[in-house]
């Protein structure tokens, strides 16, 4: 096992101890979502008045820029997030169908646990130098979704996020992975062949890295 593989396994052990930090962030997001129909918010400031999250176990002074959007064309809800490393910000958007808001909370909480864990994994990847967004890029043009989801740092973060959902819901890891790709076509926009390929890469990466 090479040095980077050891670092990845070490990060997984550290991240397994970040459950309370992830839970705290998710609780704050849900609190804002329950009290507001839509708008732009800054966490933790709009919940606690504090300027940023400063957890000992997360190697960044972290803020969340949250956008809540009513979209009655959405079936249920849609969540997307991005870690902006130069600003120590997770940009998070929640679009949802207003007719079903109260019924969404349980599933939304699960989705947020996965996506916040995923983005926090990216934060820790930067400490090892394994957060390499250039991997998989074409020489010209943008990445395809297939390329994006099979970058090593993305495979690693996906595994961490999916493992958290697997533990929370007591659902086998492979079922969680297949279900996510089945219910998030609007996000990944891949055909069945590419989805099968990406899932295979996730499972192989998990096995090869001992995650």
C-alpha cells in the first residue's frame, strides 16, 4: 500500500469521528429550511449568530451558503453542493416542491447527511494533496459526467458519503449506491451504460483502497 493509500485510509478513520459535526451542520440546515420558504442564508450565522463553524476535527473554518428555492416542477426535492476551497465555503442549494414540504424532511435529512459528508471529505482531501480536480479532464473542453464521477477524489468522497447513509439507514452499501444513481438522473445525466460503469468504479475503488 502506497503513501497516498495510507493517507486515504487515515482520512476515513478521521471522518468516521466527524459524525457529530456533520449532524450539527445538517440540523442547522433543516432548521433554516423548516422556518423559511425560500431565500439565501449563511450558516452558522443565521442560526447561532456565529460567523463560521470552527470544529476541531474539520481542518477548515467553514461556512455554508444556502439557497432555498421553491420549484413546483421538482418532484420532491433536489440538492446540490460544491466545496469552494479558496473561500472555505460549501455552496448548497435546495430546490423543492412546496406542496410536499413537511413530508420531505426525513428524506431531505438523509440526502443532506450524504452530501455534507461528501463535501467535508473534499476538505480533508486537500490536507493530503489528493483533491485533484484536473484528473479526468479532457485536453480540450469540459469533463463528461462519466469522467467527473470517476476522478479518484470524487470516488473517495462518494464512498464516504454513501457509507454514512448506509450506516444511518442500515442499508447495504451497494444498495445505497445503486439507489442514488437511480434517483439522481437529473444531477448526473448519464445513461444506463455510464451509470453501470461508474458504479463499478466505485465498488472497485472501495475494494482496492480497503475502504
